[in-house]
C-alpha cells in the first residue's frame, strides 16, 4: 500500500486501528507466498508478551527481495557499492546479478554443511559480500546475526555463545577511512572460546595473508568455484526466525532481539515505501552499517523488497575529506539520503566549503535516524543539504520494532524540527504516567508505550523469552514499553525526549550502563564503577564513568592519565571502541542508599552540570562522597 496524500494517511491510520487484520492482509497480498495465512494477527502483549503475524503462511523472504523482480526489473540496479577509497572503482549489481551472487553464496554455505535453522554470525566490512551473505542465509533458512565489525573479540564470542552459532562468515580485513583493521584475526581470537564453531568462511577483500585453521577455515573464492548460480529458496513458516540482532539493555549481557519472516517483511516494505515516498528511479542511501538494524531494514531488506536501488558505502564521511558524503551523492545521483544526527553535527562543525563544492541536485528526500535530531542540525541539514526543497523525515524506532514507528511521511504529513511526527498506520502510541495510566490530550509528556501489536514487533529474545517479557511487556502490562520519554505537542506530533531507563544512546548506538560497567570492572585496578550518559554536542549522549581505584586515587596527573588509559583499553577489549568512555572521573566512593543501590540519578545530574539540583542526599550511606564527586567533576 502506498499513501500519497494527507487524507489517505488519516483513512489508512483509522482502518489500521479499527480493522488491523483487513488492513495488513491487504498490504501483504502483493508478495509471493508459497501458502497464504490462516490468520493475520494472533496473540497479545499481556501476560506472555507474544504476538504472531500471518500465522500459517509459508514463504521465503529472498524470493520477495529478488526472484519476483527478475521478470520486470532483472536489469535494474539493485546495489551500488562505493568503496572506502574514492579512487577505487565502484561496483554495481543488477537484480539478476545479485540473485546469482546470493544463490552462489547460499550453495557455498550448503556445501559446507549449513542446515535450515543454523545460526550464522557475520562479522564483515561494508562490502557487497556482506549483503550477499545476509541474503544467502535467508535463502536457505539459516538465522543470520550480523555483528558490527568494530566490536571486540570478547563481544563476538559472547554473541556466538549466546546464539549457539556453529558458523561464522568474515573477511581478511577492512578499510575504515585511513585505517585498516585485521578482521579475521579478531574472529580468531574470539573463537578460542567457541569450540562449537564448525566452519569459518573467509571473504578475500584486502588480499592480506591470514591464518587459516585447517579443517575449520575456508576461503570463499575457493568454495565458490564449485557452487552453482542457482539455488532453490527454502520454504519458511511465517513465524520462523529470520535474524538475531544483539542490542544492549539494562543488564550487562546483550540481548538477542529476534525478528521473524513474514511480519518483518511486510513492515520493512510498508515503512520504506511510505516514509520515503519511494519512486521507481530513486537511488536510496542509508549510511548505517548493516551491523545495525537500520542497515538491515533500510539499507538492504526494505529497498530490495520495494524493487529499489540501494547504495552501500564502505568508508566514513570525512575520508579522504569532509566532502565525501556529498561527493558520493553527486556521483551516484542519490535521491534519498538517510543518515544519523551524529554525522550531521560532526559535518556542520567543519567549513561549509566541503558542502558548497557539490551540487546535491539529485536529492529529493532527507532522513534522520538513531536519535532525535536537534533543531540547529535540522535547519543546517535542510538549508545546506536539502537546499530548502527536500522534506526531512526524523524517524523514531528501535531494534525491537523492526522498522520506523513515528515519522513524517515525506511531503505528506507534517515535518517539524525536533519532532518525530505522527505515528505510522498500525502504530498506537500512548503516553503513560508513572503509575501506568494513560495521559490524554495534547501538550502532554510521559513514558512512551505502544498499545497494540504491529507486524515488525520483536518476537522474543533468543533463548530467553522471559527477558523479553520482563523488559518490554511487564513494566506496563498490556503495552510495549519503549524505554523512552516523549512529549505530544499541541498538534499531536510526538517529540522523543530521551531514555528513561539505564541505556545510553551514543551516536544512535544503545549501550546498557551495566554492560559498560561490567567491562570497566574487568580492569584489575578497579574496585567498582558507575556509568551514566550526559549531553554531547556531536554524539547526542556521551559516556561518563565514575571509577573507584583498588589501590586508592593516583597522586600525580601522569598516574591518573595512565590509569584512565588502561580503563579505556579494557572497555575497547571487552566491547569495542564505540563504547569507550568520553570522561572518566576517579572517585573514592559512589553515592549509595543504605541498601547498597547506586544513585545514578545523582551521578547523572553531576555529569550534566546540574549540581544545584541534586535533591536530598542526607539519606545516603555516605553523603560526603557527593560533595567530593561534585568538586572533582570533569
């Protein structure tokens, strides 16, 4: 279904709420189904936190991404790959060529023993083979779990073990700006604690010599020589797992968010077409790595389901210079550009000449994702990138929602700076008071929750459904709890105002405070730590760590610097560079209640500089520690 006018939006929204089965049944009709569904929607949020979509249906997602387009779009570009080095030639793949590549990779996996339902960890750079590998897994019914190629060996091992993965797909190395990273060696380190992994398929990218473990590791190019270019698509049930994507929560252990086949497919297609108002000749560029859910839904699955052209970019926005994004847009005639506020803020801080050197005349839609975009960045984006003629969609959604939930539909529904906008059809947001009662009317603020299921909703957390139930459906029974606070303005538009749980949103990447604390506490010189988020001009939120030293506070500035560097090294080793603290304050103690609970509310206010509004601290176990922390604030 494609919504093209504001009245059509209101009509679609009303139908989606009043008769969701009829609405989503109609949206699903155009897809290729091996067998139609017996019911569109089943289950409920409470008490089990389970819902099903298109129960009884049989399908294969890649048939809908690839096969069904071959007759009419076989020679149309499906993927454009822009490499890290601007002097290296780009690559293009038509739908027919991509179909062959996916079938060949699928046969390589089958020839190496992969079976339907096996979990495969993918740890790769943003190269075409990453997209091909993901689709190849879906082709044969294997469950893919992409891990961003910036996470540490420990983080990979945790995910391999949690998913009980028996296969890994990786590459020899990757380019990221001026850096080259030995990807395979990170995987090798991770797998020293993962003996259940039977095979590692290695894609040659940089031509580096790497250690290949006999009996376990194989080169993809060697295996592909004997792999056919056709591969039957495995028939999957609607509710079979499609992928696991690990995301942080309020505990130290990352949770494996599971999305299923049919519901995710319908949601990815519907949201992509309508939010971005996609036309046949569009070139869509989602700058997110496929290691994140944004890359899954709007870099790969959504565009391919819609028969669109998607651009994959290996590099970074500032290499070889800060005009790289804009150079790529002009080079490939990108018409839809979807990026993160962090990237926008970092580029707007640099000389405007980096933008003015490029035309950007091909652009017609701009998007923002990962965190709320502030007004200053919104206006810069609008004026200098969109030339005040491109609608901006400021999209709110989560890994767990599968796709966009609240956003303007480009050029159709209202787009206001610092507002996500109106809910998409099928999404019923509510604001809740702390006691769980709904807050009615506009000009109101509360906890953001969703009161009915939608096709892209999280199905479970891998191997631990109770964790999903407790995290999303127990805090407010009968609702999906987002963990975000929101405000509904006078016009009914939603503004997201940040996390209300122990999760920090750093450049659109969510990290549980406990996850980072657990990493810091691995340092042999650390007794205890507490981590909070604080406002950051570029990242949105930065990571502020309060750390108690085992041997007392270092006496010299040099010793402090060495100690703080060792903490950062520990976090990088345990999680990755993207989780390293921005500020580290060494303290002799932490503000705790008499029961031992750390008062992060106080630490958050200190990190934010709100030291005059800490509230009553006299009930703490040691009130004097608060004054000491305030005095030492960075």
